[in-house]
């Protein structure tokens, strides 16, 4: 019984094969036999570059989100921190370091000074809230070593037990050249300075 | 022949070995028949278009104003690297006139890295590094195929280098030029120009790669 079934299947397969071939022969009118020459310039590529600013702790590779977290600052006192501004992308960049008050006592923020030292050289000292410094990191430069100091030189009772929170913004400066890069990056570092008490002279 | 094989199969139902031998024999006959019929078609085609049997169709692509044939642009987005042009001379060095068609094909956009500025505007870029059709660079670039012949230079195809545009260049060439004949021995210049589209570009295209093939076809003219 099983052999008969197999025999029937085989017969059916042969019939289909012959009829299929006959059908193909009867309907084929043209073949793709025209001449064609093809030249291919393969794998043309356009790749883009990158611009990425990193702010890192002076001693490690972790990303910095907070720099100053200072409590009990008194008249004549200062606090010092280090930061590395790092080129993480391919492109070098011109950058701007500026500050902006985020919260806290404005009088205290206005009384503070920010000192900017780069490569162990004093670059500038200015009022904290008006601080702006421009610099650059070339395509072959890896990093800038920066030391920042917050200084309180004013002696006033209204500055005691106050808090000033501010951000240090490190941002690339867009080029004014129309052909300049449109890539942009900005990093924000949070800071808090709180004063203590002292005797007024 | 089929009747004979069928008879063999029928008379050897109880002998599978003979049945399989018959099957192999039938397979051979079908294969030989197919090959013979294919050759027959070629004969018919050639006898009807006898003229091209004596000729050749040969396309040659030369590089002009460039040291390398393949276009390789690095550091798009760096100052000054926002557009470029490359020119090729295409010559029909065969003895037959042919229909010329030039197109861009196999456009692939790939994400090569995911820097922080890009991740802020494309938060998925970190997970697709190296995968095809993930980069955004091609979508902000416009490629143009310019034909420069005796009638002057004119753009015949223009589209972005987005992966989805792989068919657009060929379609535009056909719609703008129809059947463009390059006579035997003649040459024309093909210019490929790319530039930033009107929308410009942003951090989303950082560290991207767009790759494509430039295809030159010279096809036999078919008589109506």
C-alpha cells in the first residue's frame, strides 16, 4: 500500500516537472542577452568628525559635576579646586569659561572673587558673577589644567551665614566663519559656597 | 521519451532501485534539455541583432583632477570640510553606441561613535554603533550628479544621501535624460558634488559615516 503511494507521488512529480518545463519553453520569448558594461566605484565614504568637551577631576578620570562645595568660609579666606578641561572628540575647540548664579544670596555672590590659573600661571582674577575667560584647545592638545580659587575679601556682617550657589559653564564658542564647525558642546559644573561667622574689625 | 520513462517506472513499482535510476536519468534529461533550450534563445537573439555581434561595448572611467579614484572625505564638520566635488571622464571605448546611465547606489549610513553632545539629541545612538542605516549624516547631505557634455554642465540627479534615497538617483537620471546615448569613441564628464542641505547640520551627525557606490552603466541600444 505504502509502495503504491510512493509510486503515485513520483509519477506526479515527474508530470509536474515535464509540464513546467514545457510551459517555460512555450512562454519564453526573450532572454536578457543584451550587452552591458558596468563600472562601479565602490565604497565612497564621507565621515564626520566630533566635538566633545570633558571636565574631569584634577586627579581622576571621572566626569565632574560639582567643583566647590565649601562651608564656613570667612573674610580673608579662600578655597582652591583643580579641574581638567579635556578634548574628548576629534576636533579642538575655542571655549569660554563663565559663571552664572543659580540660587542663594546675591550680595554674597557679588562679594566673591574667582581666580583662574592655567598651567600653573595666573591668568585672571575677577568678580565671581562677571567672570568670563576665553581659551582654546587645539586639535593635537589633550587637556588644559585649570586651578580655580574662590576668595572672600570683603568684611561685612551681611555676608555671614549666607550661601551662594553658582554654575561654572565651559562651552565651545561657535565660529563666526560660515564654513566653521556647527558642532557645539557645553558642560556645567555646580558650586556652593556658604559663609560662617567672624568678628568684624 | 517521457512515455518510456513512465513505462519504466510503472513496470518497476516493486523495485525502488530501478525507480531511482529512472529518476536520475530523467533529471539528466531535463538538465540537458534546459541547457540546450537556453543556447537556442541566445541564437535567436543574436541572429535578430546581428550587428552587435561584430562590435564591442566597453565603458572606461577615468579620473580627472584627482589622485585617487574613490571619494573619501574625512572630518566632515571640521572647519572648511562641508562640501566637495569630484569629476570623472566616462568614455565609450567600444565600437557600438550605448545608453549611458550613472547613479548612486547602496547608500549606507552608519553610526561610528556616540559622543555626549550627540547623545543629548539622539539618545539611542549609543546602542546602534556600527550598525547599518543608523547614522544621520546622509540625511543632511545633498548629492548631485552633474553631466558635462557638449550641451554644457547640468544637474541630472539630486537627492540626499539618506539610505532610503538609493533608488532616487537612477530614477531622476531616467526621468531627466531619458535614453542618453554615448556614441562609440565619445566621452563625457560626470561630476559628483555633495554639500550640506538647506537645513544645515547639528550635533546629531557627529561621528557618522555615509558610504555609497557610484555606478556607471553603458548598455546596448535596443532597436524598437
